C-alpha cells in the first residue's frame, strides 16, 4: 500500500486470477463505489472525484482496467471476458455488490457487467459511455460516424508504433491523464477497440437493458460521442433516475469536476 495524497492510497489486490492496481480512499465502513476509467487513462484520472465521494462517507475504489497501468492483461479483450474479470474484482471488493461509475471504455464495460453479472452492481452511472446496443445505431448515424473516425484508424496493424507516445496521446485527447508511454502499452489499450469495435463486424456480446438504478451523463462538448447516441443509451435503463447533460468536454472528471461531483453525489445519496 502506497499513500498518494488527500488520503488516497495505491493498492494491489488479486481477483479472478489477476493482479489489479487501484486507488482507494474513504471510510472502510462506507458504501462501496467503484470508478472505471476509459481510454487512454488509468486510475489516477479520478483523483479530482475521489476526495469528494470519500468526504460524503463513501468507500471509493478506482482500479486500472485490465491491460492498463499496473493491472494484468486479461485472457481476452472481448467485452464479455473483460466484464467477467471486472465482476471478479467487484466480488472481491464487496460480495453484496458495488455502486459502479464508468467513463468511456470503463462505462462500456460497466454496461456489460451490470447486465451479465447483475449481482455485482447495486447501481450504475454511465458517463460519456454508450450502451453496447447503441453501437448499431451509431453505424447508421453520419454524425456519429464522423466522430468515430479514430475507431477505424485504431484497427491498423502496428499503428501503436506511431501513436504510442505520452505527449502525443495527451495532445490528441485534451484533458486526459495517461501512463501510456510506449507502443506496447498502446497495444494493450487499442486491444479494447480491436476486439470489440471492428467496423465490419458486430459486437459478439449481447447486452440488454440495465435493471439497476442508473444515471446517464453526457458531455455536451464531447468530440467523440453525440447526444443522440447517449439518448439511445438512456433508453436502455429500466430504472433511469437522471439524464444529465453537462457543459463540458469528454473528460469531465478532469476538466470540470466542480460540475460532475455534485451530480454524482446527488445520485449516490438517492441510491445508497
């Protein structure tokens, strides 16, 4: 265990045969909240969010996704396999389930975990993270296709040699925090896209409606995801408590936590 700052420690735990690195903060008896990051980030992207949740009495965990940072690679990057690995971690954190918040790929994975392993998720917040069922409509929407140009580029063999550099990644994704500083680390990050978002092939895992209490958050200035896709996502929740459209860019948690944190706390106070 390593102390980081503001009461946040960095820990390594084993779950599902994998070693996970994660940040942890908040009272030990607090309701468990797990934060899942997306591309191209790692657990410390949440350090502007974690203290606010901890101050509200919540026990907060922010793991590196499989293949990122200090977490082992999964046996497969297909969404169903990654979701199973994350579900193992959630059981390790609390056998009664957690309140799950996911951004970008962390949110896409969160949809799958909440649907396929519902016993591990008490409530779910999808932030700038389309429901997998919306991918099909995205392929028919010219506005979303234009914003998703990079998904096709990421399929190119060996492109990680060109873009696997920290300074280039952070310049291309304003507001993000990344540890990716080599082609090998970029290969792992791109594996999520290559295994699941091939433009010429449908997603292998079927993900249906989310039954847990949920919230969908859309960044109004998101350069990657349209409001139309996030509105489709909201319709995939049977118990949607709120659809929040915030005036920010894709990486809300880094760029405007003063807007995001009150929204998260409002939802969590309702469901905890």
